[in-house]
C-alpha cells in the first residue's frame, strides 16, 4: 500500500467520514475510534518489511505520546480524589484521546513530505466537496433539523454547515503559501487563494485571524523577478476577493463587536470560569481535573455548565489545560516553539505552529480530528529534525 493512501485513510477515520449521514447509520460514534486505533496497529503488519530510519522511529519521538498520556492519567487522580469519579469511569470517558497511538504508527510508516501532503490534499478536496454538497442537500450530513431551518431562513450570514476536516485544510493552505513564497507561480498562488476563499466562506474567525497575517507576510516575502508589478496585480486580486465577500467580513466584524461588548459572551465567560473557578485546588489547577463522564455527578456539573453557556471547548487548548493539566500543554508548546525557532523546519510548519501559539482557542486534543492534527505536527517535527542540516541548507526557512 502506498504511504499516502495509508495516511489518507488515517485522516478519513479521524474526521469520522465528515459525519455523512448514511455512514453514521452504519458506523456508531465509537466505531471511528475503534477503526482509527485498529488502523494504527495495522501499520506494523502492512509495513513490517519496509526499510525505515530507526532514528525517526525511536523513543526520542514516541515519548511525546507518553508525555501526553502521563498528563492524561495523572488527571484521573484528580477526578477520583476531588470529583468522586472512579478510575474505571474516567478511563472510559476519556477514550477519544487514545487515538494518539497513531503517532508511533506514523513514525513507523515514515511517509515523506510529498506523500503526507498528497494525503492532506485529497482530504481537503473531499472536505470542500462535502461542504458544498451540504449547502444544497444538508441531509447528507448528520445535522439536526433546527440547524437546517435556521440556515435556510437566511437570518444568519452562515454559508453551509460546520464540518470536520478544517484543521487539515489549514495545513494544506499553509503548505501552498510556503510553496509560492519559496518559488512563485500563478498556479500555486491561485491554489492557495482557492483554499483561502473557502475558509472565508466557512466563516471561522479563529481560522481567519491566524491566516491573514501569514498572507500579508507571504505577499511581502515571495520571490519573483518583477515583484513590484506582481504585488500590484495580486493586491488588486485580493481587494476584489475582499469586496466580493464584504457581507461576510462585515457580519464577522459586527458579530465580534457585539460579543466583545457584552459580559455574557460565552468565550469570555468560559475563560474566566475555567481559569479562575473550575479547579477546586492547586493540584487540579496544575495536573487537570480529569475528563467528566456524562453518567456521574462530575458529568452533571459539565451539563449544568453547558446550560449556562460555559464550554471548555470554546477556549480550546486553555480548556484542555483544565482537563488534562499542564504536562500535555508543555509538551505541545515545547515542540511548537522549537519548530518556530529552528531554521531546518519548513515555512508551512512554522505557520501552523504560529497559529497554534497565538490562536489556541480553536485547537484541542480531546478527540479526533484534533488529536490527529497534533500527531501530524509531532511527526513533521521528527521528520524534518532527522533531515537536518541538508533541509536547512537547501531551503530558506527563516521567517
């Protein structure tokens, strides 16, 4: 099996087939976790006889998974001691995090940059395709009728419906931007523009906040013999795109202003609550509170918080801190900062890490596809770390 195919199937399981309705009737929600973990284990059979770089598949990089899981398992102590939720219940309730075993699997498979990007390309194409189909036929997705009616009413500016797979579109967009910075071609620029326009239409502010500075940077830094004239042309094209989507931009700006002007904005409420009130003591604050089960008193607190608009998911990695503690976050940010600082990592990976660093509220590793997103960052960290210094010499990756 081609390695790009293996990675594509891994991504397919991680997005849960985008919750396509006829597939969800066949595969229950837990089925995706079983498929993902089983597929990870299968790598050891499929690629058993393949030659591999033992420096890449080594404890040096596999231990990143261990650090995450140690943090997760320490948080189970908090759930037991302070929230009266026993270890067995917590072990089951946090089961989605176990898909992180895909990290050693991918380290074992060892896809090249080209193979990994090919898989990301096809998962991105299918993500856009299903999103577009759902605009005209929303029943293709497992969406409640209320959401369908609200979108059809036209009272909101939303186009289409929320769909998994956006994390991977983001990585692929940054890859295309990195390509045209290194060697500009209109084909690559138009490809990047396509993915950017899609994310505008998708209307996720946390995505756009991170992407826009990168786009501005790319226009300044790309290399071309008649750069000044080309910048003028590209600026006109960008202005036309902005003007054609002005209603979306104004809607997003107005929505942001309205939310920030009220103390009831869910994200601000959630940030204050989970950082200042949720953890009962210093141990929980440092090592996390554990993952609540819906069938315990701890889980009932979670449901009560939901009714008040308090969602840990609204604050992304900060919410992860209150669940699994600081150790997983320290692991993630250590890798992110190393990637940003070192020149042997490619620009697109630096862009992804900048986004994680400065807009942490959109990223999470409670479940897939968030877990797979960070697995890919860890793998790419290991992959390019083992290619140095040749990669740094042949590629200008300074920001």
